[in-house]
C-alpha cells in the first residue's frame, strides 16, 4: 500500500513533469515560428 506521503510526492513529480513538457513544447513552437516571421519580412521588403 502506498502511503499518503508517497502518493503526494508521486502526484507532485507527475505535475512537474507535465509542466516541464508543456513548457518545452511551447518553447519549440515559438522557435519554429520565429524563422517563418523572418522569411515573411524578407519577402515583403
């Protein structure tokens, strides 16, 4: 049987892992958008 403390720690670890993954995906999305904006500015100017 998992103690209450262990359950809380596992929940906290899972939450932090999910937050880190979301932050990584957001960073990757922003990095992918950045070169596209540069290319759009070149074609307009």
